[in-house]
C-alpha cells in the first residue's frame, strides 16, 4: 500500500462502454409494461456526467457504432458537459444495447453487447491523446469482462509507473462473467489501483465467507491507498491506509437502483478533486447516489447547491436521518 496520490489538474478520464438502454416507463416488469423509454447507460459515462454536474472536468473515452443509438449515446453524454472528443465511431460494429426489467426482487438487466464497438477497445488507446492530460483515470470491472482487448486495456492502464492515479470500481456483473471466474481477476485489478470502490455485497459474492464487514475487505485488498466499501442503504466506509471513516447513508425513496454506485463514485471523486476530507467525500457520495436512486434513468438531478452545502457541513446529528 502506497500513500494516496493527489489528483492532477487535468480532467478525470472515464474509459468504458455506454449503451443505448430501454426501460419501462412507468417502472413495471417488461411482461406487463406499456411504453419503453430510450435512454443511455454506462458505468463510466455515468461517473463522467455526475463529475461534470459537480463542476469537475470529465472526459469519456469509448467507441460507439455508426448508428442512431451511437449518435444518441454520444449526444446524451455531451449534453451533460462531458468531453466526448475521444469517443470513436466504429463503421462496422454496433452500439451496445441493454434492456432493464424491473421486478419485485430488483431490476434484471439483459445485455446485447457482444461484438459491440466498445468491445473492440484495446491498449493502443493509451498511446493516443485521449489520456494526454488526465488528472485521474477511472475504470470499472465491467470493461475487463467485455473482451480480451478490453482486459488488456485495463491491465495496461494499471501498469506500474503510470503517470496518473487510477480509480477502479469493481462493479461485478455476474452476467458478464459466465465463461470465466471473476474473483481472481477483479481482485488482482482492484489491488493495483490507487482508489477502489466496492460494495460489501459484491465483495461477499466474489470472495466468499471470509468477507464479513468493511474491515475484512480492507484485509483482502491492502494495495489501494484509498478503499471505499459501500454497505447498501446502511453506510459507507473509506479506508485511507489503515484508518477508517464511516458515514451512514441517507434516507431515500428508491425508484430504481441501477446507476447509484456510479453516482456515489463520482461524488466521492468530485469531493477529492475539490480538496474534501474523507467524511465530506463520503457524504457527497451518498448525496450523489440519492440522485440516481430517485429516478428511473441512471442519471438524475442533484440537490440544490444550498441543500448540498447544508448537508455537507451538517453536524453528525444533522446528517443522521436526513433526506436529500
């Protein structure tokens, strides 16, 4: 474990696939749904969009197909203030697609992304201008599962001696790991990053009964200078070296949970970029996640600046039990 590396002054560069997304509106199981809303969905672009909402320069790097979905995806991300100049249009491969199927036990996501434009990304990307001025590079475990070339891209981005700090969200998606075990790969990638985000539930799903609490996740992942463990609607804990900081989650009426983890990561990173301490960073993570939880899309509006300031500076008692 090394000392935390400061984020540089350049943009946060978020690398990964964004797909067109179809979701029932209003929320209902697909079997009984009426209208389907066309939206966009991608973990890394979600982070980039929320960073832009927080006033942090963000660049999304990916590839889309030369098709209407690809143009909609690129335009949708750009409309939120994200730099999309490094997004490549692939003339032969399609834009990926996902369909959300809400149900009483949560939302199932069906992917149609095999052979997509973004699945052809590879480590040659690192030798373009896309990362030339990166203050931080953000990756997720999703990209590592898309193709051998995408895995190589993630591996090389995390190589020793890299000129930028890297944040890595484990983002375990079992449907993407049907043909190989995910546990060893995601552990190895996460332990090489500077900043890591992981849910306690996904850590337990990946690494088994040895994961009891946030502290046992830290024991399992000693490498990152900063490790953030999210325990659902209960709390989140940030480890800076061996020191732990815990902040309870806010009370939120959940409309649809997909995208909340990305929003949390963006809020935490935005606070770091603005010089926030660990508690303030965790609070901004919770506040940003609440914005995603309260809408059917992956991206929702932040609380007003006044409300953000009020809650970020509240006493522990004022924070506990608060709503955004």
